[in-house]
């Protein structure tokens, strides 16, 4: 029997089985279809051709599984206080005021804006979520002067308390009550009214009353939250989109997400 043809066929079969995948080390760009981009497979030619398949590229950051579990109790601090909304409504504000890293502060504000957008979206649907700790509004006593305290020594112009009162006025459709409390919060307590209370969207830019969250789309707000909370299913692609988006507007926050936040999501 002539074995030469069989040997040639076998050699060609072995050569065609060698494949390698190529992928970019940079975050994948946003695509209109919303589908995750996939790496293309490149088939190696037989050794007889004198070429070899390119080595497999390192996977991009954010391509691994998200396994980090939600923190609770004392573990909810810093950025986590603004990522995992719930519990004490002023946790994000306190964490933001205590934070010294300007990059993290900008990211925490972005997380707060996503929550504010959700409040706006819920209101448009006729499903307002309500304002937590409504009792705080009782501590806001608008007056001509700032710095006044109650007989018990508690401040009556705290920005967070007065924003709570303003949000209650908004939900009650009492425009005069809302505007008065909002203006007083910014006049006397703008630092503690720099982001909305949980469930609201009124805030202060210095002494100027503003609304936060309007500039975000529903999709962007959702992706901000899915990335921040390390969602095991939606988080990886949400972070890729967030990184690509922020590279155009805030490269430092994009770098923080890519080099610090995503690896944290990938580790328990």
C-alpha cells in the first residue's frame, strides 16, 4: 500500500487545527446594538507555509467574571456608600464629604446622579419612591439668618434637612414649600446639599439651587449602577461602556474604573 498520500493528509489536518484568538487590550467601544464585541479567531496556516499563528493577546480589563459580593454594615464606606443605595439615606453624602480623593469624589457624585435620574424616571411614570427620613424636615426652620439653632442646640439650617423638606414639598406638589426650602438649603447649608437626598433630585451648586440627573439617559444611569455594584451578569459590559464613555469626558475616573474598580469586582 502507498502510505505517502495518507501522511500528507494527516500533516495538513494537524496544521489546520492550530488556532489563536486576537483581542484588543483596550476597552471595547460602545456599539449601537448593545451587544458585546467578540474577538475574531485567526486560523494558523500549515507549518509548510513558513508562518505561525500570532500569540493570544492578554484579555482586556473587565473581561473577567464579577464575583464581588455586596458589602454590609461597616464595610459600606467610601465609594460603596454611594454605589449601594439603601439603609441610611445620608450615607452617600457623609462619605462624599469625608472623601479626600477628588477622582473618587467625582465618581461618587456620578453615582448620586444616577440615583437622581432614577427618581426622575420613576416620577415620570407616576411611581414616586418617596423620601426617606421625612422627620428630618422638621429640623429645617427657614429664617432670614443662617446659623440659627433650636433650644436643644440642633442646627435649623442643615442642608440635608432642608433638602428633605424641599423634596417633601415637591412630592406634595407644594411648589412654594419646595422652592423656599430648596433656596434656604443652598443659602445656608450648600455643602450638605451638594447632592440630592436619596429618592430625590434637588441639590445645590454652591448657593445655587439645581436639579441633578437630567443629563443622563435611562440606559446610562442603569449602566452606571450595574458597574458600580459589580452586577455579576450586567456589570462587565456596563463597566466597559462606562470606561469608554468616561474616556471622552473624565479620563481620570475612567482610569479609576479600569484599574481599581473592575479588578475589585473580579475579586471576592
